[in-house]
C-alpha cells in the first residue's frame, strides 16, 4: 500500500477510533454516575446510623434523644417511683417488689436504642443489722442500666438488598457488554488504529523538495511563462518584458514546491557594498538570480555580471547553491552552452548552476 493510501486508511481509522473513544467516555460517565449514586446511598445510610459507632452512653446523641422524649419519661417514671417507695419502706411494710425495666426505641430512623434497667442490691455484702435494738435494717436496691445502640434490622436489610441488587445489575450489564459484538468491534478498531499508528510512525517522512526540483522548474520555466502570456478564450495574457514580472512569475512557481521562499534577500557587505539576491530558498540552501537578456547584452557583459554575483554570494550564511535563470526568449545569445560551461566551472565555494531558457 502506497503512502497516500496508508494515510487515507489511517484517517478513516482515526474517525472510527474517535467514535469508539466517545462511546467509552459516555460509558465511563455512566459508570462514574452509577458508582457515585451507590456511594451516595451508602453515605446517606451511614449518616443515619452513625450513632452506632459512638460509645453507648449518655454522650451518644441517639441515647440523648431517647432520654429527652416524653414517651421514655412516661415509661420509666412509674418504675423509679416504685423503687423509691420500696427502698423507703418501714419494717413490717410489704410494698410491691420493683421489676426489671427494658425499654426499646425504634422511633429514630436507622437506629434502635435499648435500655435495660436491671434491679441489683445497692450493697452486695449487705447483712441484716438491728436498728436501736429492735428491728433489723432493710435491704436497699437500685437500677443498673445497660445501653445498646444498634442499627434497625429492617432498614439494614433493605439497604443491603438495594446495594447488592444495584451492583448485581451493574455487574451483569458489564459482563454482557464485555462479551457483546459491539465490544469486539471496539477492540478490533482500537487494535487496528494502534497498529496503523505504529506503522505511521515508522513510515519515512515525505521527501522534501530537492535541488532537482529547482532544476526542473527552471528548465521548464519558459513553457510556464509562455502559457501565462498566451491565454485561451481571448483573455488578456501576462505579457511583459520587465525583469520584475519574470521574478513574480518565478516566485509563484517556487511556492508550488517550497513553503519558504524569501524575496530580495540582502547579502552581507562585500567590498564596501551589498547586493540583493532575487530569491533565497532555505529548504534547499539555494539562491536564485534571474537575468533577462536585454538587446544590449552580450555574452561577455552578461558573464561579468554573473561572475560579480558569484563573488558576492558565498558570504551569505544560508546559501550553498547558486542558480542563474537566464531568460532569452529572443535567442540573442550566440553561445549559451559555452556561457553555461564557463560560469559553472568558475572556482567558488558555491555550487553554481546556470540555466538558459528556452533551451536550444
């Protein structure tokens, strides 16, 4: 497969890979939303039942809410009144014996608080004693409380079932998706895109325009310029004998092959003066000078102009090749081949190329 075809295939794979990436981003967003919702439900439940993680004493907020409720006070008040009356009995009196008290509160969402008041003697080592030589002392009792704070069973089971169902459905959908044809197609597209990307990185870069490009362009410049002057359908052509018009046409042609073409680049000073290069092409490290053969031009005077330019241009840092385009549409030069040979054989640090057009 040639390079353009490979680039076209890579472009198509890139479009498919972008579609797959968009689908996966949407799936990732759905996954994130699902997990976030599950975490939110769990966090909300933990906020409801956080008292179960605190000490089960009077500092626990769930215990405090229960003790402050009127129902709790109405339930416990008769038992403490009976205990007080029993402890204040006189010898011979037989008031009702106090009972243990168990209070369970499920009114708080998510939390169940249990109070167990167990009746125990105030003094475990109590022995009957005679008071003033008559009646023995009576044994006193107190309530020993045990507090437990636990999650409400029905809400705990409900939340656990919701979370399990939620993650079960999510896991089931993920397994089905991972085994689906769409998933297989996505893997194939991404694998092909990866292979094509690796192949693209190993492909040689497109060749840069070379010195041969400049040679071919200058050799065919006369045909190019001739077609500009002789337009079809009676339209006015680009007809001019001015050297600047030649430079404009050549610059347009150079831009077809080179991205950077500098016009009238100034050379460093030489013998107290400086000159301007018609064109500098940094990609090829080449300078191009355009000469239009005038009626008063002879080979000798033209050769002297070229030799003077050759002596000046080696001082330019971005120039290793110097091209002379000698445009002679009227064929005034009697020996263009000899002029080309003499100039190109001139001793210089530059590689000099002379192109006389139209070719004869």
